[in-house]
C-alpha cells in the first residue's frame, strides 16, 4: 500500500504549559482490505487509526500517559496536518495564559523581593516562549518533506530552549524566604513532562521516518550523545524572506545580506547604522540609546559601532531586537562594565551587564565586564539567549558566573573568558574555538570551576565544546593554585555535557580534572569527555572515575566539531566573516 506522510508538530513552550510533538504518521494508518470494503465503520476506523498513531508517536517518551492524553484531546479525529498543528498551538497558548494567571495567586511574593523578581523573570521567559511558538506555527505553512531534517532540528533547539526557560524560572526563586518557588514549580509539573516528551519525539523522528520507509530524507542532523551529523545543505531554504525572526528550516536573514561579513573587515571599513561615543562624536552617548533605535524584528545586520571608552551601563538587547551587531575598537579599548550581583539581592538572571536575547546577535572587539568581585557571588558579565549568536575577539570578565550561555546555537572565536566559580554556565549549544579560559583568584574557601553546563534531558541539544582552546590561570591565581583547586567543570544539571578537545590545559587544573556538584548527583548521567588535549594539566591518568566521563573515538570527537554539532554550521558561521575551522582545530 502506498504511504503518504502526515507531520504533526505540537508544541507549547515554558512556564506551566509546554507541549511539543512532531507526529509522523500515514494517512489510512493501519487500514486493511476489510476496512476498505466496509463503509459503516468509517468513523470508528478514524478514531482507531488516530489512537494507534498517537500511541506509536508516544512510544519513545518518558511520560507516555501525559503524551497520549494530550495528543488525543488536542488533535481529535481531523486528518488535516496543518489544522492539527495550529489547533494544538492555540490550545498551548491558552494554557500559558492560564499559567500566568495562576502565578498571580502567589501572594507571598509581595513580602519577598527575591520572589517578586522571580515572578518577573518567569513572565519574561514566557514571552520568549510565546515568540518561539508563533514562529513555529508560521513555519508549518511552508513545511515540506524536503526540509524535514532542518525543520525538526530547529524545533529541537526551540523545544530544548523551552525546557531551559522552565529551569530559568525555577532558579529565579533561589534563596526565597517564602514558598513561592515551590508553588511555581508545582505549576510546571505537567508542562515539564510534556516538553520532555516533545524533545524525545523530535529526537526519535529519524527512527519513525525509517519505519514509514520514506525515501530521500537525510535526518543525520538529529544526532545523539556523540554529536549530531551535518544536515544536507540542499534542504536548507529561506521560508520567509524579509523577517527578522526566522522560522523552522530557514537560515538567519543576514546570511545572504551584503553587510554579512562584518567580522572580516577592519573597523574603519565598516559602515555602522549607529555610532556611540562618550565624547559626543557619535550619534549617541550611550549604548542603550543606540539599541533602542534598532527596528523591531530587524531582518538585516544593524551595526552599532561603540568607540573606545569605558561604558558604565546595563544593556539589554531584547527579543524584538534581532540581528544586532556590536563592534568595538578592541577589547582593551571598548569596555562595557557593571557590578550587579546576587549579594545585592538581585537574582542571577538579572545581574548581567549585557543581555543579548534577540536572535542573530553578534559582537566583536569588546570587553563585557562585571566587577562585583568574589564577595558578590553570582554576577554575570554577559548573558546570551540569542540563537545563531557569534562572538569574535571579545573579553568576558568576571568572577562567579561570568558568561551565561542560556540556550540556542552560539559560536565563540578568539575570545577570552575569565572567572572563578562556574564561570561559563548555561544550556546553550555552544562551541568555543581558539578561546582562552583563565581562572582567577577566588575568595576564601572557594574552589574554581571553568564550566557548569546545564542540560536537563538526555536528548537535549545543549553542550559546551572547547576546541583548540587554552585553559590556564591568571598570575594571581597561579601563585595560590594549591590552596584553591580548579577544575574543568561540574554537573549543574543531570545531563550536563562538556567536551574539551585539541586544547592546551596547564597545571592550573587539578589532576582530578572534574568535581562534583552535590555528592553523587549526575555522576552517572553526565557526559564529559577530553580528547587529544596537551599540556601539563591534560594528563587523564588521575582523572575522576565516573561513569559519565567518556573516552571518545575519533569519529565521536568529529561529531562535536562545529560543522557537525550545529546544523549547517558551515553555512551560517563563516558567512559572518569570523575565522572558522569546520572540523579539527588544535591549540597552538
């Protein structure tokens, strides 16, 4: 019997309601000759076929009952894929609205400043989620089986982000004096299960398509714990030209823009859209003023040239400000600095000196700094939420929690990141190439951890990959390193994933290499690996003996290079003009 594909994507993202699924079935699923001959059972057959399809789709999920009941209730018996998807998203958006209303019942937040700020953060990330929901709905109008691999990978990134957003909401209630955090977490119980199910369904789509026996599809990009394969460039297409917020299956708009190679030309040859200068020689004296002039959902690079100077301000590039490019005169000349910290009563998410949320963010030749010091505890210098972010020749300086790489695809080249505790953290799918990571002298009784990667799902896309980097300590740290051990990382979340390869690691890193977060938490489920590193701290013979510390083959290591980890990394990263090695890149 000939098979024709039906693709159903069901997704609701973040705070208390998140449902996403890619459902791949066939019309007349399970129909036999007796069914064809008997018209009386038509309605019953539709119900039976729908039930069977839902059960098949939910098979790889962790929470099958929630998966089946949700899909059955939202999809009904319609066989129109677009109607099914759009109805599911509309229901999901309604549930998000209801969740927000529930959050308003948390009265205790009024008496607890941290809880009040936590609610603020939750509402913010819900806004991010709804934005992703809208563009996913838009994507379905242009969906074809030709671009299914790219479509599913984009959806996987967005659903992974939805899970991360929920975690951000939970973390926003850290150290609250009321039960507000507990209540909010309870609101998330169902959505957390459904978003986990969605991620597993999307990741397992390859095997489902193989079951349907549809020829001509390349789904190698979906990947696994050993890294993702590269998607077919022929399948990548621009679905909606002229929009700053792209939809599933398309590339960032700037990839085909004449101004795209911003990282590859001298600053003197760049024609900025806005110039910031403290001495009045530019259009604006503050960066915030210039960012405020970025058109909403800007489809092409909006270049903000920031002349040399130390800018003491807090900058937020909002979700609506897409494709923003910050260009400085050099990281020792153009400095953006702040000092907000957790010790000041501010939740970590809000401590960042610069926050980049709008997709397509790029920056070069700038220092992002938080001067709070070790006593400030969590104090973020740069928070990157942007998908398809590129940073080149930037310095990111702080102490604890210096760089918060929250979610999305991010590429860092020739950057320097320095700090003390967990100074690179988050759940982005991030590659650091030819970067320098410097441990700084911590406060009393502190240890230093370079990374704290935050993947919460085994099939989640998040990973930190350090390729051809240098890991060392600042002179002040090296003088006291025996008193304050430093480690490559610790598992912030259950499926934390971090890989160091082809890098130079000196003896600033303790022989154990890695350290615990809390007792035995995540030691069996994390994914840590070191491959062909060199230097006095790269000897792995005395490393910790955890089940989650892996030994990679050459093929597995290749899966974590940017050309393979990112979908079409070869296309969107080099188009920015940033120096880029698609495959193996070794430290000097």
